[in-house]
C-alpha cells in the first residue's frame, strides 16, 4: 500500500514507529495477562505501555494532521504534547469520534465502547503519571525531592478498583473471599482481574487501528490501521 504524503525517509520512519508501537503494546498486554505477582511486573508493564500508548496517540494525531494539512507535524509541534497522555486522550477520542461520525455502526460502536469503559481513565492517568515523572518516584523520594504525584502502586490500585467493578471480576473476587484458603479461586480471580485490565487496553488499541483501517485518518491512516493492529503482532 502506498504511503501518501510522506517522502521515502519519512515512510520508513513511520513503518518503524508503527512496528515499535505494536510491539510495546503487545508485550505490555501480554505481561498483564501472564503476571503472577504485580509487584514484580508493575514497572515493566508501566514502562512498555506508557511508551506504547504515547506512540499510539502521537501517531494518531500525526496522521490526523497529515490528512488535514497535507504534512506531518514538525518535531516542535509534536513535542508540544510532551508525555502528557492525560491531555492527549480526550483530543484523540474527540478527533476519532468526529472522523467516524459517518462510518459504520461497528466503528462508531468501538469508539463509544472505549469512551464508556471505566477502566480506561485510571489506566491513562497511571500511564501519564509514570511517563512524565512516576518512573522516578522512589529515586526522587530518596533524594529528598518527593514528587507531587502519588506512587505507581497507588495508581495501579485505582486501575484494579475500576476493574473490580466489572460483574465477572466481582463474582470471582466474591468466590475467593468466600473460601480464602482456596488458592485455585484466588488464581481464577487474578486471571479475571488482569484479563479485564488487559481487555481495556486492547479495546483502545483495536479501536484506533480499526479507525485507521476505515480511513478515518486518511489514506496513510489506512496503512497505519493494518500495520498497528493487534492481529499483526505474530509470535512473541
């Protein structure tokens, strides 16, 4: 497929960025689903997903600008977004909502599903904080410069609390609490909890890819939609 609006060097750069984004998201989601103990996996998860979602959002905004203006944003223009995922999130959703207004019910439904998902806001807040400063939370505390952010652990607890409100996850938790010595029930609860969190991230990722595939981000966005899609991850 042709990459419209970019020269040869930019086209290769876009392909490399899409591959990087896809792999970061895929491994982040995989670690959530397979994590035995969040204490040993929280930082790898936050590291991969804070970068992966930031790349996903910046690619989305870059493609929207390319479709609208005919040129990719400059580095200075893109850097204005910084690592501010919480600020980019409503901009990305608003852009996609407007650009899919005349698309199929399926595509519009994916956007609506993400906007209504209660697990996504605390996830974006956590990734935003971690990407901006939270990854050095304890180093700064050691150096007598405590951050105004809460700890990464506190942010993760908010994600889990949102996932726990899901009826299936709640039922698994109730079953485990009713028989607290049953390790199998606790394992089932953790699988359900982590699976719910992973599913929200995948829904966000899939929604953006499908919007691209349906040319909501222009002709080049169609290439993006195929290259960044979860189905393209392959063996890990």
